[in-house]
C-alpha cells in the first residue's frame, strides 16, 4: 500500500527572506519555491521545483524539473528562461 506525504511545507522556514519567497511563489504558481538550510540552519540556496512532471520531449527541449540559484534574482532569471523555453515556437514545433 502506498501513501502520500504532503511535503509542501518541508522547506518553508520563517526567516528574513519570507517576503521575497512569497513574492516569487505568487509570480510562478507552477513551481514550488524554497530555500535550503545548512547544517547550522542558515539559509543557503534558492530552489524551484515544478509542481508537474515533464515529458521526455520537454526535458530534451531544455526544461528542468528543479532549478537552483545563489540568489532570488538569479532564480527569477532562470524561471523566466524556463518560461521562454516552454513558449518558444521552436519547442512547440518539436513537440507537435
């Protein structure tokens, strides 16, 4: 018997970046946005994981399930790039 564990809050820590995390989460609803923590509970990286799986064609077109960055600005740039790849005519032609 399999079970489902709701992991949606595993990486949501209260902290100084909470407003920034909230803003990015609202803007990129198809992603789970979170910060990782070091062994000393210090915030380290910025991460985004898609809430839906990708097909092999989407992966081949350059879309990723999870992306990571060193800052919120860098993460947003990567998220924008993922949106551009998903909407590109070249990608749409490859998937048709």
